[in-house]
C-alpha cells in the first residue's frame, strides 16, 4: 500500500531508507545503541553550529516537542523565577499554558498572528520591574508559518541579563541557524520536523553553564532536564526506556541530511517546494494569509475560497482520499488551512498536490479560473520523492 504524501509540519513523509532503518531491534543498554546516541547528540550540536568544546550540550527527551518544551520550563526556572512569553500564535500560548500549570509566575506579550514580536517592544518590557529571569519565543510559529526575528530579540534579551528559550520546533534543520551567534540558552526541537525523522523523541540544545546552574529547580521526575543530561553523560543511557527504533531511523535521517548538503542544501529544496506551491495555489485563486515577506518555506496558511461550494471538511476529505494530507488552520480570526512543504517531498510532489487540489475543486463545483501557468504546473507533475 502506498503511503499518502503528508503536506504537514510533522509528522511528515519520510524516506524508505529511514523507515527501513527502524526494522531492527536494539537493546537500550547495548554498546551499539549507546554509541548511536552519542553520535546523534554530537551531530545535533554540529547542525546548530556549536559543540561540547564551545560549551553546549544536546539532551534527548522521550516524547513530542511539547514534552521537551515542558522539560525546559519545568526544570530551568528557579523557584523565584519569572517568565516572559512572546506570543504570536498557538505555540507561544502553549508555553504560557505550561508555565501557568506549573505555577511559574509568567507574563505574556501578544502580537497578532500576522505580526512578529519586535525588538523595541521587548526592550521596553525588559526595562520594567520586576524583570523576568527568562524570555521564551517560538522561532517559526506554525499557526501561520511566520518566522520570528530571534536574532534581534536574542540580543536584547542577552543585554538585559535574562536567559533565552527558543522553541525551534519547525525551523531547526530547515532554516539556517547558528546557535554560536544566537547564544540562546535553551533551544528546543523535535526529530519529526525538518530533520525528517519519525515521532518519538525531542531534544534540547543547552548552554552547559546554564544547565548546570539549575540543580534543585526541577518540578518533575520525568521532565528533569538536568538529570536527563547527567544520565546521558554518566553512562550514555536514557534514565527511562528510550525510543530505540525512532533513534535508529533518526540516525539514517541525519545521514540523509548530510548527503543533501546539510541545512543549506535542505533549505534550498524547501524553498523550491514553497515557491512552486505558492505560484500554483495563486493560479487557482487561493491567497496566503501572510504577506510574502513574512512567509517561511516550511508551512503556508491559505485563506478559504469565497465560493459557497468550498467547504473545507469535504475538500480535506476528498484530497486525503486521493493520497494527499494537508493541515486544518489554527488562525483564530480567519478561515485558513495550511500546507507544509517539508519532509521527504520535492517540487514534483507539490505539483501533484496542486493538480489534485484542482481536481477536488472541480468535483465540488467550485468555480475557479485555472490559468495557463497552473495547467503547466499540474501537467508536468511527477512524484520524485
């Protein structure tokens, strides 16, 4: 049975070789597995542009990306710590929800979902008293696909002496990022996003001196980030049962990232996917929610068509039946859906998707004037992934 093509921000379509790498059983205390984990940790640092020698550590955490975000928030803020969350979408709001559930004093500064946090406002917030000890932001907010200016904001945060937490869930591995320059204290991402692994674990790349200073802060046993790192350093093992098969697949995914030319090479493919998608969707009459200069190459939000025959639930169902899975919208004040352009897909796969979208619109009776450019895009489509 052929797998559907996933045009989502993760889980996403993976290569046959990543799937094949998981068809092996490995004990969690085997020497081979311990070596594999050490190599993965080392390579994650390299992808971030840092190393253990430069003072950073990669800590693997069982569970989804949100688990790693909660591990950071629950482990690194001191009992008298204060968190400032910069939010312009659902995932910034989720960090606030975690902090509130943990009874961590937290303040949120919100921006509209089609605007990014700005450094001037952040500077003003950090001049007020009591000053937060930690500032958290989402790099690429998958609510809309907007890319936030973490470099500018990070500089302000460092100047004010606060710790900087970056949720890079949907950007790490697909958007060039140098943590040595950014100097974030904690960067969080997941295996099943731009690194093109499968779900099962997430990870935190942390400044060692920041992490070592959190002794006694953890509010959870399972989410104790310092203890997790110490366990990995002590004997190379997870404290609790690790996702062995997901890690085997991830090691193959990292090899495929290297073969593609690293993050720079992967970013070029994602850019081509995005440009192909946007041009073809515009030709069908769809318009993006964000302005072009705000968009990332990872995921794009499109507004619903105004035609009364366009009903998203039926549109989604018919598209899925043809083997193409997209994402419902998360924008709070506009009717949108989202299409991801990451994972083991190519511009040829995007053309296949748009051709299927055109066919579904025709089936639904939606009146669309397909331009010649769209016919060309759909006509030469061919799956290459």
